[in-house]
C-alpha cells in the first residue's frame, strides 16, 4: 500500500515563496506520474504540476512559469517550488502518485497566501 506524506504548506504573503515536499513509501512500482493538485473552497480539484516516470512535466495553465516541479528518484520524493504566490493560489494542495496499480493521494497541506 502506497502512502504519501506532504509537508511545506503554511501562510505566506503575496509575492512570497513556498516549497512543498511529498515523500512516497510502501510497495511502489514503476511510476507513471507523480505530482500535485489543489482544491480551493467551492472549486473542483485542479492540476498544478505533474512529472511522468520519464521526466516530462505537465503544468496547469494558471502557473504561468511561477511553479517548478522536481523529483528525487532515490527518495521517491517530489517537490513543488512556488514563487510569486498570489491570494488566488490559496488552496489545499494534494500529492498524487500513479503507477501501474496505484492511484494514491496524500491528505493535503494547506497553502494560504495573504493580500
């Protein structure tokens, strides 16, 4: 059973930066994709950024060059560097991992950006 542990969320002023981390443990097979989604109150969960097993990256349109996803394969850990944060980035950020048998989600970490 795959488990994901997220960290790095918190409160930051507009224009600031945060880095999120997600460490995967358990019976992990060949990773299809690993990355981040977010959900704000009253809105659907949306793509933030993912990285495929081959290293290709996929970003949500709202990122506009502000966020960068990276991965440490030896640690099965994915990171999200977020710069130039805006109040509309406020949401719960969820880590996700998909391999040939799993579709695992973390419990989420709150990111709050103040005006």
